[in-house]
């Protein structure tokens, strides 16, 4: 196709193809990086499972819990329990408390990671409030659970076997209300007026 073109048109066609490829790769890089982190635990990204571990070791590990908010988020958010010791492979459950002190519904989404980052591939969540968006009504206070375990294979990992404590961190960001909630909120405010 390019061989029949004039040299300057061929160069232009090559440049357009290169720019198109680069733009496509730029858009694909975020989902590919996210997928890579979720599969490997890279950067402290935790893994997900449908059930707990079949093996529980007679070795404990300390799990610390941290919660923060983006600067725009109006909620209050904190772990109920700051830390716990569990056996490696044992299923643990921890709760975070969220409160909406405003007079409007607010939707939030949580980002998360574990520290040290090298143990992301061994920290597995079975169920978590972070898997879905959360909507709190005005004045609503909720307890949000996270169910997890530390994979027993951590004791065979050159870096993981020396880890005595893992910190699980969440940061909540405000997001747009889901369409159904936004429509209900708009309907309610028009009924009041």
C-alpha cells in the first residue's frame, strides 16, 4: 500500500500510523498496568479470591489498618481496629467506619494497597467494601467489612518470609452519584421546593 505513494506522502502515512499506534498504546496502558498489578500484586496491589486458604500455619503476622480521605471527600473514615495478629492462612475480618456529616448523599470509591509493596501478591481479599462504590445518605454511619487472608506461600518467598507486619491502607475519593441515586435525589429536592 505505502510503496505506490510518493515519498513525501509515504512519510506522512508512516508518521500518522506511528502517532495512531502511540495514542492507542497510551489509552491501553492504564488498563494493562491495572491488570498487571492485580495479577502480580505489584506496587502493593492485593489479590482477590472467592474463598479462604485451605492451609493455616502456626505462625502469626501482624496486620495494621489505615484509612484516609482525598482532600475533596467530606466523609469521616477510619478503621475500627488499628491492628490484629492472625495466623498466616487464617481468614480475618476487619471493619472500617464511614460517616457522612453533610446534608447531601455522597458516593465514594476506595483505592487501596498494602505495605510493604512486595507482599501485595500474598495478601488476598475475599470480600471488601472497596470492590463496589459506596453511597452514604446525609448523617448515615456505616460499618464496612473487609475479609482477607495472608497466603501461606509468603513464608517461602525470599522477601516475604521476613515480613512481620503488613499495613492495609484505603483512601476514599468522592465520585458521581449513581444515576438512580442522583435521579432520586433530584426528585426529592423538587418535591421539597
